[in-house]
C-alpha cells in the first residue's frame, strides 16, 4: 500500500501531487480520529495499537501464538484493534463455550466484511450473517448432507474406503522415492467431496477436477493472507489488482459449480436423488415460496450451498491428513503402536470401517492429538455479536468483530499438560480407554450455532484414510532428515512442505 502511494506521488504533476497528498492526509487524519474514538467504545483491557493500523503490526507471522500470549497478560476476554475496528478476542475453553454455547445467539453473527459480499455471489451460508434466513439455509444444508452420511447402510463409507485404497496405491507407487504427499491427499479428498456433491468420482487427470483443486487452493491462500479492505475499507483504492485476483478465483469456482448445478437441473428426477446437488434442487421445489420469501431466502442461496460444501470439505480434511502423516514420521514409535492396534483388532488386509472405531482407542486418541496439536483452524471464521451482550462481566456492543481463539484452547496447560508435546496418551485413561473428559477440553469442529455441519463426514474420512494408511504403509523420513513441525499461516494451518518415504507393510 505504501509503495503504491509513493509511486502515485512521484509520477503526478505538481497540482495532482498536492491534491493527492491532501487527500491522503485527510484520510489518515480521519482514520486516526476514528481509531481513537472506536477504541473507547468497548471498555475491555488489551494492548494499545497505533493509529490507522491498530494492533496489526504486533500480530507478526504467527498471530495465533501472539494472541494466545496476550491472553496471559490481559485475560480470557480482551480487545485489540484491527485497523480502526475494535475486535474482541475470546480465549480458553470455558469462556469460548460460554460464548458459543450458552450465549449462542449473541455470538452467532458474521462481520460485514467487504469481501464476504462476493463469496457465493453474496448468497453464502458460511460467510453470511445470522438470522432467520441463515437458520433456514443451514437446516436445508444439513438435511442435504444427512441424506448421504447418516444412513445405516452407508454407501459413502464404501466409497471412502475405495478411495483410501487408491491413495495407498499412489503413495506406494513412488518406488522408494521421496514424495510430498500433499497432491495425492488433496486429490483423494477432493474426489470424495465431488462424489457427494455431484455424484461423480473424477479421474485424477480430469481438467475440470484439477481446475477445482487449484482454485480451492488459491482461495484458501488468498483468504488466509487476509483482505485489507475488510478491516480498512479505504485500502480498496490501493489494492484493486489483488482484490480483482480474488474475484477471478471466485468467478472460476462459481462457473464450475453453476455448470454442474444446471446439468443436474436438466436431468433431475425427484424419485432418484443422486447426490447433494439433487437434494438441494429438491429443497428448492419442496420449500414453500411463502416460507422462503418470509425470511429472504432465494433459490440461489440454496443452490450456492454446493460450492460451500466443496470448499469446507476439501481443505480441512486434506490438511489434517497431511499433519497426520507428518506426525507419524516424527513419532515412529507411536506409528508402530497404532499399527499394532489396527492389525490386532482389524487384521492386516481388511480396511477398517466406522464399526471398528470403538475397538481402536489409541488410533482415535492419535487422531485427536493430531487435531489438537496442529489446530488447523486456529480462529475459525470471524464472528460478530448479534446484539449488545455481557461476557465475563464485560459489555460487548452489537456488531462487534469477535475472534474465537481456538489455539488458546489446544495449548492450555490447565487441561493439557506439556501442551507443545505430541502425546496421544493424554486422551486415554488409566485403563487404555478413551478419556471422554479430555475430549471435551477442545473443540476441533467448533461449537454452537456455527459448528461445522460436516463434522460426521469429516470424522469418517479422517478415520478411514488414516487407519488405512497406517495399516498398509510404513511412513518414514526422507533422506534421513527430520521434517520440521511448523505451519504455513493461512485460513487453515498447513504443514510446511515435506517429503516422506512410503514402504509397503
């Protein structure tokens, strides 16, 4: 932004330069006054920021760690300023559960970020604000998912099992050559979500499928980098190129999903529901018009859901599986113990299924520890208060931007001894069974009104993919080098690029 301003000033004629300088100075003065005024709107402790930028410069490259460190100075509820916008940060399991569960209606909103208006053409459920329309939209989306993942005889589980075998085969085909598992994991997870949404498992070299994977990666990278216009709207005048890139990504994703939806509409048969898209089309037809109009829900809102399900079911599951491979490489002793449990309870060849979950406590504890230690969604999506409320004795006005610091939950020494250590046994009791109380001390799928609607699908995929990988592959470090346990900061925390060796068991 500063570079753009300097370029503008040095290439402008004298009168234009004077006008630009005057405009910029007035703009900065306005932001300074606004930041001073808004800071006192909420009487909550927190670190002081600087004019215009607020606390942005203090957050550093690992804001989840910075904000967690602030917790020990300012408490579980404190305030920072994002640009000129007062922002409340919630920390710790008790405070976050109080806000998201016991005061769920108060904290269920979404901020009015400028970029959110363009996601799903403004019809997004995940990025949309809370209200009657959102409630109906969420209910329709959950019902569509439940059609395919809640059946007693679950065909999607069979499909996940088949795709897990494809993944194992692809990794073992590396022929003892170090391999970055990122692409293979993403393609397998993407194949499952496309089958659920569109009724089709794409070949790995399908151009449409590869384009979707690429666009999803780019969207997550852009969203994770943060959008200055959301917290400093005046920057839109200096970030047009970057924001237009974001719009191009959205346009490609919109066109891809719209094309698939229109194909489904042309072949729709209410007696034969093939996938989630068909479920959403049926909801369009079955939901009375007066009910939709009463809350402002349109058919476009409903049909856009398929795009959101792809985005939500893609990156989070794939990133978790990448972390799982990385941790198994760094902790071969745990990998062997999990392997021994699987072959003892399941066998060497049969693919584990959900019915095996109760017999594999160490395996489940290891998955939980992967999710706790990696904490891939450290802040979830930003929340906003829907009305004036009080939390932990602090008054928080309506429409206050709120960050839910889930990293603070996973690194809380009061609940997780030596929280920076990777230790699956923290989730087991003295008898070797799963410790349900320890499981309640962190929230891998969020909580309250905004809890992940695809939790059941995510649990199923992660369990089947992970157990099949450990059962069939011995994962080891490449070239004798220990991979680094660290993350790329973004909307989700992905591990730094790494390579691994995959040996057939």
